[in-house]
């Protein structure tokens, strides 16, 4: 460690309120050690995914609950906390432990600082590309959505920054919620002759014609490599169908095999799938489709330090997932000799903004695209006394805040908030800015609603969402995490059969009446024709009245049959 790095480390330790000789301070990262990754092999991929339009560094808390059921129980990616650290041999109280787990979140966040930020990511990309001639930068999607500026510019801020970052190949999910015409405009104009937008599983509903190129073949250091795109299969179900009315999606496993075989027949010696399936789906696909060397995945926001090696009829496939919010960059190196992959090296690097200087050109562009919105973004709505986060199968404190606001403002008995995985975190005693609220709510269909529902309908909704999350067949897992619930309590058995997971639904301690109608507040309806005040206006109104938000008490279901599951931090 050089003198500058040592001084930087000591400054960060002091800022975290730590004694300089403490064990935790000594665990702070050396930039050289953290990012010194010598070249390996001759085929190189850099991969980020699910940044959700976060251009500046943020805090992002990893989940305390990420349950695996059936064959997925106790396996990646369904490990959290100490169980995850043991599995991948990461020491506690280190920067890597902070990056991959929620352990000691507040103290570690203050010690190591924020993560991500495109200016810092750009510095790391340039550093790695400098040692890896021809390296391709792959964007796994969920890039044009997740912030106020992305919503207000229709994704243009992210498109401009991705072009400057040097993205080579991209696939998609939330991009589709800007609408099919806007997606085609960006692909046909901004990305023309620059970025390959690939998705083998998106076709027209009338004749089944491909909407986008299914794959691209590029030569790297004399080796032909193919990148096949896999957009989120359930976009028309998880998001409004009316935004992409003429496109069909789906997993399309048979066509994936066809595309792999076709790329191989055209001479590709390395085949990589750039996927937005979610890791469980990728693991199943890897076991059934031959000829894929690696699946670089996204959607479920799992930070997976080591690839899972899956056997199939054609050999073995590496399966990874590169987290979210710009806090990680995956680096996959292949040693290809004699037309075959002989070996590989993989690292998932956490992007600590305190240890990577901001790229000046990217920082200037970010400042430019944000400038028209700074006053709106920086409005202070309230102060939070507790940590606010969104991540986990059942609830997060920022979700709870949204639920509490909806019930209060709307006069509802019960509130539902979608199980979205995106949304930044705030440390205790921090201002809640309009920007932070938009980070949680910025979609093209964030209408707030108040609906009359009887007890039977409420149970049906909870059962449907539970099956999307806990169906033992990954190919039927269609959405995000469990819908967040306010006002009522319930129990859930993730291992139970479809339609039988939800029980003991109560409001104010009394069982819900199947035939009685309750006032239910919610937001982000997927049905066409829905209207309502934007949810950020509802919550902003509530925050301005509160001025100070006390720590949120999570309303989470009573779990049945999950004792000892390593997907829960006890």
C-alpha cells in the first residue's frame, strides 16, 4: 500500500468513528489489492446489470431474507449473512463482507462509503480494459429505469452515459416500460452501429418475427465469440402489457438452443448468454441447454462472488449474477486454445467510490444531464431516524414507509406495495430528499389507487404473488419479491402447494372475513386504463407533514417451515 492509499484508508476509518488500530479499520480495502486483477487468458467480458439508473454513488443494503425452497434451499443465490460469507470464504468485517451482505450495515457503510456511480465505474472499466485488449462491456438491463431523471428524460440520461461508458452489448427488462416505440427509437438511433441490443426471446405477436437481433458474434484476439441476449421473459405479466402490445416474450428454451447451435455453426468458439432471467431460471436453463460457456445474469439483484458450475448434456456452464445499483462489475476471463475454453477466471468487484477516482469526462456528463432537475431532486422532504432500505423477500423499511403513508393519506384499512427490488438505502439521521423517494417509486405507471376488496380477493392476490416467488419450478417464477403488506398480518408457508401458502390473515387481530369489503391502497397497477395521483406525490405529502420519520417497524408475515434456512439472518 503506498502513502496515498494509506492516508486515504486512515481518513475513511476516522470518518467511520473508528479507532485507527481497530480490527475493523485494518479491514478497510487497499485500492491496489482490491482492483489489481492481472490479465488472464485471451477472451474477456466485463458485466454490470440492474443499475436502475443510479448515476451517482449510493448506499445499498443487501437482503436479510432471500429464501431458497426445495432444491434451491441452502444454495446460491439463496444465502445471506454469515452463511454466504462461509460459502465463498469471505472474512467478516471486510469491505467484501459489506458489499455482499447486510451484516453491520450502518457501521460498514459509514466506514467504506458509498458504492457505484457511473464516474467511478468508468474508471474501473478503463483500468480493466487497459489490461484486457478487446474486452467487451455487457449491460444486463434495468438501466434506463429507477430514478427521477431517467423517468423525466425517458431514459436518455442513462443512454448517453452508457454510450460514454462504452457498453458494447445490452439486453433488457424495465427498459420496456418506456414503451415499445421509445425502445425502438433508442435502439435504432442512439445505439445504431455502436451498441448491440440483443434478445432471442422477443418476437412479434402476429408472425413471430424477431424484434431484435438474437445474438452478435465478435472477434476478440483472434477468437470468435457470441453473445446471445435473453430479455426478462415475463415482462408483459410483471409490467403493463399495453406498453409492449405487439411483442411476445417468454423463456423460449428451444429457440435458445437453436441460437447456440447456430452461433457455433457460424464459428463461435465461446458462447455467452447475457441474461435477465433471474438466477434460479438461469441455473435451470444452464442444466438443459447445451453449448453455453457462461450465463451472465441479472434481474434478481444477487451479488454472487463465485460462479455456479452447472453440468448439462454438452459439458459445463458457468452461471453468475452481478448484483445491482452499479455496485459491482463482473470480470470473466477465458483461456481459449485450440478452439476450446481451457480455463477461466471470474471476479465480482465491488465498486467502492472512495477507492476509485471519478472519471472526469463521465462526471461532467452526469452533472450536465442532472442539472435541469437538481432543485427538484434536492428538495428535503423529511429526516429519517432509522435506516431506510428496500430488499428482501417480504419487506423493507422504505417499503414500510410507503405503506404507512398510503394508509394514512388514503384512509385505507390495508395497503399493498409492489415487491420491487430496486431502490437505494439511507442511513440513520439522513435527509429524505425527493431524489430518494423517486429512487423507490419512479416508473411510467406509478399511479396510486384505493380499491374495495373482499377478504377472498386479498387472499387470492397474496397466493398469486407467493407462487410467483416460491414456485418450486424456476420457470414459473414470474415476478419480484413478495408484495409488501400494511395494516393486516398473515402467515406464509413457502413450501406449501400453490393456493395453500397463505393463512391466518388478520386485521387488528381479527380474522379477515372472506365476504367483507376492505379499503385497500396500492400503487403501480399493471392494468390498462388505471389512473390515480402519482405515488411519489402521495408519499411526499405525508413526509412533508411528518418532518421527522421514526424508525419503521416492519410488518412481515409469520414464516412456517423456514427454521434454519440459511436464506434468513436470524
